[in-house]
C-alpha cells in the first residue's frame, strides 16, 4: 500500500493539480457529456502531456464516442508514460477484444495478472480472450478502405487562367486589379511558388509569403481531394478589418486584399470586370495582327 | 456544443460541422456518414492552422473565418478558443448566411469554452492531494 501511495505522490509532485481536469472529464463522461469531456481532457493534457491517467480517460471518452483508433493511441500513450497504469491497460484490452485481437489482449492481461493475480476484471477478460482463441471466433480486422486518389498534377483541375494572365505579363493584370475601388493589394504567385507580381499593400510581401500561399493551396488541395470534396478553386480569409480573396488558376495563384468595409459580392464583380477588360484588350491586340485576306465576317466576329 | 453545430447545419446546403482541437482531435461532431470523422477533423485542423499561419504572414492579426472552395463544395474554418470550428457545405450554400452563422457559432462555442474553463478552475481549487487514482494500481 505504501508503495502505491508513494507512486501517487510521485505522480502528483510531477503534475501538481493535474488530477482536477481528469476528474472533471471523467465525471462529464459518466454523465454522457462527451463533447465537453473531450474538450476538458484535451485542454488539461495540453498543459500536462505526461499525465498517464489523463490519457487513459481521454481514451475512454474517445472509445465511447466511437473513435477507436484514436482511443487506442491514447491508451498506448498512457502505458508508455506509466507501464503500471492498469486502467489504461484494461481499457486497451477491451478495445483489442472488440477488434478480435485476443492474443495481444492476453499478453496485456498476463502483465496485469502477474502483479495482481486476483484482479477480477482482468481474470474475467482473460477468460473471454481464451474463449475467443479456442473457438476461433476472431474476426479478421477490416482495414481502412483505401480510396483511389487522383495523383496531384495528373489531370489536375483548377480554374482556367484568364487570357490576360500570361507569363511575363502578370504585372499588368496585377495593376488592373489593384486599380479596383474595393481592392487594397494584389499578389500573383506562379506554380513554383515564386512571387511574380505584387501591387499596392501587398508590395511589402516577400517571397516567403508567396511560398506560404503556394504551399497552403497545394496542401489544402490534396486534403480536399482526400475528403472527396474536389479540387481547390479558391478561398477567402476574413478578419475584422478586411479580407483576402484567393483565386487558384492553372499555373497561378492570385491573392487579392479587399479594403475594410468592401462588400464581398460587389468586390468580386469588380475584380472579374477588371480581368475581363484586360482579356478584351488582349483579344483586340490579337485581332490587329489578323491578315487582311480573311473573310470580312470572321474579322467582324 | 452539438446544438450549436445543429443550428449551423440548418443553413441551406450545409452538410455538416465539427469542433476540433488544434491537433485534430474531434470534440463535437455532426457530420454525414460520407465524411469520415477522424479524417475531417485532422485535415480540417491542419487547414485551419495553415490558413491562420499564412494570414499572419500577410499581416492579418485575428482571422475570423477561412473558406476554401472547390467545384462542388465549400469548407469553412473558424478559429475558436480551443481549436477550430470546421464546416463542410455544398457549393450552392449561400455564402453570406453561412459566414454569418459561422461567426455566430464560433462566438457561442467560445462562450461554452469559457464556461468549461471556469469549471476546471473550480475543480482545481476543490482538488484534494490524493483525491483520485482509486482505480490505478501501480
């Protein structure tokens, strides 16, 4: 008994006051308030990441929620931190038995029964595990379904870049967009994550911000695909004072800073208008080069 | 928390939402079966961190809302006291209403978090030196 108390004392000395969040989380769990229990436990563990019982309780909550893989991770972490945490080991055994891992469950139970041969719960679970092994009722563990993901870069979809956005002429588009009333700054980044044009408030931004934008968009694109939501086309980031609208084109990213108080819908119309006007200008220039022997109707069109 | 999510999900075209910790642990979820909870929580938190991180690089101080859109969907992220509120919607979802409801939901969740934080403090002040670990047998 004195050994137990000294172990607890050691634990409490290591994490003063740490039992409080775990006790509250456990009580919330018992009351079925699992959302709040998860929140309290996660918050407490952020402050006391080496508190074994806290991880065991979080595992129990996650198991109850149905997140078995995460629960298993927490039980294993609890055991890593304290190999004698019987609570974590027993809950891990329960999880292993649910998954049909009777052999592994028995190994854990033997560890408990070695130190506490009369532990009733461990004895009962050991019986269950042996019965499972004997009757060969272990179900094969069904692996997570692997969805086939399109490879990044292969057949990738993104908005087609406007005709005005061409290599070497990006600055012209950036200037046009920056002239809009609701726009406070423009930044254009190429596929390699290099800053190719920046105007107004975004003139202060350096290559790091451009690389950050490219990295954020490409990673988000992969994540959105993984979730089955499709290819990233753009985004919006808002704060109290303003917003940044992001357009993801084939080969380019354009971030537009909207001024404080600018209406999103109106700003979007204005930006698209500026892009369209540049596109028309480019087409007009192209028509100048058409040869005179083309039919008049074609030229008119 | 679930009630807040349910109200958010009532927005036309909203598929589901969840509250996650910064390391992707789902706290409260109300998602359709098609969206796997753990994947959505983990990836949602990652996207939330990336958005707030990049916004910081551009000089934004406090991001109220992030939105990523694809050809068919929209994913909203709001930073809350202890993590992120993540919502998945169809593209047809009205953007103005969704943004407003995201802000309302984030404010409500922050209130709940504040309430829980004070409960933890109360519990800490009540805690006894050896009050717990009855079931732990080293």
